[in-house]
C-alpha cells in the first residue's frame, strides 16, 4: 500500500487554486520540459425561430486548438510558449426590438414581445494567439528566508478585423516557511480594430457610401491596463485558502461601442469610451485523505462603472483514485507500479449579474429617434461614428447587448484527469443555461436571446 503517496497526491490536488501554482513552484524551477495540447469546442443553442425577425436563428460554434510548451534553460529559469488557433462559425445579433402591443411607448414584459435581428449568411472567422514568456526562480538562502519567482510574457492576438498586442509581468514571494505567498502582477494591451462591412459599401449619412470599412469608429484604438494582488495561505497540511483582487481600466475613445450592431447600416449601439472594472475572488481547497477526496469552493465578486455587479459561486468535488494493488504481475500491477491516478471533478457554478445603466430594449421608432447626425472622417471618407444625441446635443448611451442585461446562469460539468508515467490525459465538459429568472434583478424581464451552450475539452500534457 502507498498511503503516503496517496496523501501527498491528494493534498497537491487540493491545493490547485487559480494562481496558487505560483506558490507550488516558487522555490525551484521545473527540471523537466513539458508540452501540452487541448482541443476545445463551444456550441451555442439556436435562438427559437419565432424570436427571429430577420436573418438566421443559428448561433456560434467555436473550435479551439491550444498548444503549450515549457522548457528549463538552467536551474533557475524556464521559457514558455502558448499558441491558439480558433475557428468560429455562426451568426451574430445586430439588435433587438419589441412590438409595442400596449401602444404606450414603454416595454411591458407581460404584453410586448421581443424579436431579434440576426445576420444572414453564416459568419466564418479565425483567431490566432501567440505568446512567449520566461520565468525566473529564487530559492531560499541563508541570507534570505524568502523564496519566489517572477516572470512575464509578450504576444499578440490576431483576427481579420482585430489585432491585440499584450505585455504582462507577475511575481510571487514565499514567507513563513512557505506557508504564506504574496503575488502581484500587471498587464497592458493595445488593440487595433478594423471592422469589416457586411457588403462592399456601407451606407453613410446623406446617402453617401464608402467602400472597404464599416462605420465602426473614427478612433479605432483601444488600450487596457490591469493590475492584481493576491495572497495564499497554507492553513494546515490539507487546507489552502487564497484571495485575489484586480483592477482593469479600458480606454477606447468610443471604440468600446460594438461596431457590428446596426440598423439600416447605421450604428445603434452607443457605449462610454472608458470602462473601469474591479474583481475580488477567494477560494478554498480542502483535502479529505480518509476518503481520497478534495473539496473546492470559490467565490468571485465583480463591479464596473457601467453599472454591472456580479457574483459567482463555484463548487467542485474531486475524488482521486490511485491504482494500488499487491498483484505481482499483469496490467493492474503495471498500473500500480507506475502510480496511475484518476481525478474526477464534478462541478457546479452559479452566476448572476445586474444590468448596465444604459441597457434597454427599444422599439424601431426609438432607434430612429436616438440616432443622431453622423461624423465623417474627411481625410479618408470611409470611417464613420454615428453618435446618439439628445435634443441638446448631449451624448446618450444605449445598448441592448444581452451580455449587458440582468440575468442569472447555472452550469454543471465533469472533469477527468488520468496520470500515467510522464503523461496526463485531461478532458472535461460543461452545460450552461441562463435566463433573467435565474438572477436577482428584473426576474420577470424577457431576455430575448438568453444563451445556452455546451462546451468540451480534451487533451494531454507530457513531461520529458
């Protein structure tokens, strides 16, 4: 019997918190190279046909290929590479309107019905991500009781209408005989948007047309800056807790508006040019060696200055099965001699959010009243920013993007990890459903295209 090995393996599993990997590897660099691959699929449920006014009722299907490489360059440093190839197909929502059955100029969820205007032919897109990084490790010495690591990465994300350049750095230090870990990091990204038109020409104000560009925005740049701090604490040999806080600021001079939400070739989505976001998360991992199980519990709070608050609670139960037999030969003996282990992880997650301060469902007449005079870039003649303005020329923000609505969601899934020799085979799936009735705000609101999806992932890691 391998009681000690089982306890160590179970405890290691229990300590797998988001970000806690820094703590587990803070004292020494990995000594083996590692390569990993994941194939993931994401499939949204179609919108009911009776909800669709124009376009197709299909939604997105996404396939993602992810590749990871880690290689030690000496006893104190490693280099990493992460690559992603994503393909997407399906249709996107332009906007939603309601039928004012009461003829009172206001949306009444009990009487009025909501319809969705979707794009027509299926959209096909591809995204490529590529990141390189390095990490350096500092071990505990007689001169310094603190051990830790620090590192960073640079990379890009590329689509046909989008380019993002990113740089990030983080570090962690251990104290109190490695019982406490403090971590911090920062990142910066610069995005360039070049929204593509649905046709060769895009109607502009005064019946002008312009080839090659969608009206999206005159200012097609966006910057995002994030910082985070975290602390992890080993409470005892079988329990770890952690807390993290992050702040993100996005600056876009109007580009945070969605350029693909349009009405008669005019923009019908208007959002602030900045967005400040704050998150706080905490988690607990508790190993129960007597029954070879670990319990995972996480909580996340989110706030932004667009008026959205959200709470997420995640629970997981992770029994670990290690092949352990006294057999002298045969398959079971081989598996036992090589410490083959199975981790099974049933998960359950609940999420809810409030709506943004400018989320609203409007009639088609409302859209026409909101769209103000457009602005034309006289230098190029092909870039437009359609502004929402009131009678005094003041900016009005409005969007019916369902991601900004109030709703709740429940998801459940299962994960499996099998460790054999230097290989680890991993797989998981998740079922997700959402609706206003699952939330805590506007529970009787009709969310015209609440999202349901199925997600899976399969892959492997190999050390050599």
